[in-house]
């Protein structure tokens, strides 16, 4: 009786090669997936939470919300980011729900938000952004940042670090801003800050906001009214570049009024560390009365969960979520 034909890998080297290539492919796909999920470090949820203490890491990686995995427009970027919802105003019906998506933001400049122990959104803090352009040559106001020289202007310092330039901007003294700058280092192309005493790192995130969840309303006194919820350091950075008015509290979070966020003005607060909520309007000029009206709307608002946001069927728009700050 003859021997059966050989079927082992020794007899079929091409089979062994195919198996090896398959294994390598699976490993590469797994590594790429883990890398993508780790590109965005931010705070953990949209629920109100106390500011992180020095003994608690202020930034964590959060698993995607499984409820966001199969519903448009959140099929791509939203499933890889910490989930969040939107801002709804009580007693008003939204006219439209929009998700403004900026895919390249996670590969561009990053920010670290640092606050004093008594600080809040846009108050008693600073934002470190890396990389940024070099300071203009005509600016000669030099300040020491550790072993290097930085260039200082009102409320900010630009200095060389990590082969490029970084900027720290805030409402603190130049001495304190220089201390924050001196503790900044660049790891894997992103800024890391070891804050001075009585300061805490609140969040690390892309400068531009990868996602903005916006609801539009119509309100007679203010004109078109809208709400927004987003992560990204550029909002607070722009607050420090402009003028803000300290308002009261929205759900125990200090709020500020400014022109940041588009339209004629906004009232913004932080439902949880690193997550910015705002009520804005377009129509009525910025004034004490319109700020007060928007603040009252903010006080009547509530934060939607990621699931509630997706049930609104938001329209997806791909565009840069860039808040200009000089």
C-alpha cells in the first residue's frame, strides 16, 4: 500500500510562508489599532467631576463608548475618542444638530492646560501649545526659560524646545509663565508639563478641537442661539488672548463671557476637566445685557450623554475647528 502524499509544512514551504505573512499582518493591524486609540489623551467623561489632585493623574485614556460604534456620523473619529454628548437648553427645541469634525487636528499642535489651585476655565491658568511659529524677530523682550532664552509679550512666552518652538499663554505673571515653560518638555512630539507648586495639569489634548457638537436654536432677544461641547486647548488659549468677563456658576462650574467661539459672544464653562461647554449667539451685539441673557440660558442647560447626542442624528461636517488666537 503506497504512502499518502506529504501534507506537512516541511513539504509545502509556500504554505508556511503564507502562514507567516498572515501572522505578521494580524500583529501589524493590532499595533496600528492600539496606536490610533492612544493618539488622544483627555479627561474621562462628560459628567461633572472635581478637578484632579496632585495624587491623581489628571489625564486618562478612555475606552470608546460602544453605543457610538455604528451610528452616523460617529463611525470614525468619535469611536476612538472619549465619548461626550452635547449641550441642550431647557424649554427650547433645537433647529439642527451638527458634528464638526477635524480629522487632522490630532496630528497637529497639542496643548497642556495648567491651572492654579483656585483657577477655572480662562482664569488663573495657562495653556502650553507645541509646536508654534517662532516669535517675530523684531520682538526683543527676552526672558530666561531654564537654560534658553524665550521671547515675552503681554501674557505669553515663546521659547525653543524639542527642536521647534512652544508657547505658554495665560493670565499669570511672566515669572510664573516662565516657570511653567521651564518645566515643559517634549515627548513623542507632544508637550508634557511638570507644573510648579499650587498648579495642576488639567488636560492634554490637540490644540484644535477634533470634534465639536453643536445645537442651533432660535431666540428672539439674542438672534440665532447655539450651544457647543468640545475638547481642545485652543478655546482656553483664545480666552487668554482676549478679554473675558467672569460670570456666575453653571452647575457649580465658574463661567466666563467672551467673543471666543464665533458669533457675537459666548458664555462658556467646564462641565468636567478638559471639556468645554458654551452657549453663543449671533445677532444682538455683545453687551452686559446679552451676556446676562446667554448666562441665564446656560444655567438652564443640561449636558447630553453620548447616546442622547447620537439619537439627534447630527449632520456631519468635515472642516477645521480652528479658533483663531494670535
